[in-house]
C-alpha cells in the first residue's frame, strides 16, 4: 500500500482528484494538511483520514511515500522544498511557483533530492496532441510555420471563483490570472513540441471586473529558434471555444474543431474535408499518471520533470512582463 499525505485543499481540482484517489486501491491517504483546518477536515472526511496540523510529522514519517500538493500557489515553496528534502515524491498542481525565481529554486532543490516530480499538464495524454507531436517530429507536415492554440472557458462569466476558489483569481496567491491559469496548458504543449522559445510577447486584459484587476483574457506570441511562430489564447470569458488548435506547415495543415481533427496533407493522402479518426489511444497524464507511476504501472520517464515545470513558469513570467511593458522579451 502506497501512503500519501495530502497538502493543501485549495485548488479547484481537489474534489476531482479526491475521487480518483478513492478509486485507486494501491493508494491510501494517511493524512490531510491545510492552513485552513476546517477546509482540511472536509477533504480528510472524504478519505477517512486524520487532519495533520504539524507538517513536521509528515517530513519525519518515512512510511509516507509521496505528497499531493493542491495548495495556493504562493504556498508551494513551503511544501515542495521540505518534501524534497525528506525524500517524498511530489505531485504539485501547476504552476510550480508564482514567479520564475521561486520556480528555479524549487526545481533545483527537487532535482538535487532525486525524488520523482509531476504536475498537471494533462493535455499530453490527449490523442490529438500525441498524434500531432509525431507528425511534427517526423516532418510529415513539412516546416511548421505557425501554430495557434486556444484554451478558453466561461469561468468569470459563471462566477466559478466567487466562493471556495476565490484565491485562484487573486494573482498575489495564484501568481497569475486567467491567462496564466489556462494558458500554461497550451504553453506546455507548444514547448513539448518545439522546445524553448527564444522571444515572446503578450497582452492580458480585465473584461468583467468581477475579480478586480485580475486578468480574465490574454493573447501571446512566441518565436521558436526554428522559426515557428506560435500564438496562444486563454480566457475565463469565452461563451464557447469551438476552434482550439491550428498547425500550419509547408506540406500539411491541421485544425481541431469541436474536438475533431481535420487534416490536409499530401503525404497522407487527405484533403481535410472529413475528420481524421486514425488516432492513437489516449494516454495517462496529469494526476492519474502520477498515481500510475507510484503503483509501478507506468514509467517515471512519462512524468513532467521539475525542470520542464520550471521552464513553463519562466516563460509565463516573461509573457506577463512583456504584457506589462508592451514589448518583446528574450528568454
């Protein structure tokens, strides 16, 4: 039996993750901590486990294999650093830190400790993203000239962050607003495909004002060393987001509309008039992948490394800096 400690119950994914763990027979949550004891008690009750008020008891307990961190982002360092020092494998919700500096410090500490690390970039397990990565890597679409990836929902319009998850619309605690929250997922994919960008720029805006000066929408442009230009959008103020992805190459073109892939490519003998359905299977990713690795059913090589997590944080920080300064920034 793999013993976990649950550190922080603030993140909006906590209820969903709780159900995933309850359905994993090889894992047991042996304690729940949160700086808000009442909030910890609600999650602990679901697991049938005790509330832990003294974090040092977790660091000292060698029987605890791993920790799951779903705290406010500005509390990550106080949890990730001692977890790494005590030899616990770490799942921490994205982003790893509020800013580039603390992301670098946490990445260095985790790497030095040698523990396994993972974060919530679940899109890496989606069939279309896996398939397009293969096409790009194998040159099937030719030279990729531009990519556009959109990740938008109606969170602000629906008041998702009015009560229990209010901190997520407070950049002082979350490290970002809507653009960082949702944009980090599509940033992860384009960096997974093309590596580190060399220059970036962006703009972020408040739309409804429901959460004060927290940004609710944003656009970014990234230039990669191979010449590919990527634009990203992320928002909490979209009624719908039917067209999520466009990849344009010199020998092919891919568009995702309502979760269907339309592919035009001479090498594959298709003209884009019908959905492409010959896709690989979805793969475990995000939080479920962490549990699968702990149980020995998946290789740790599939985890998002702490260096990758920090790299996304560093680029997102640069995007916000670029938006504030209205200029391009070198990475």
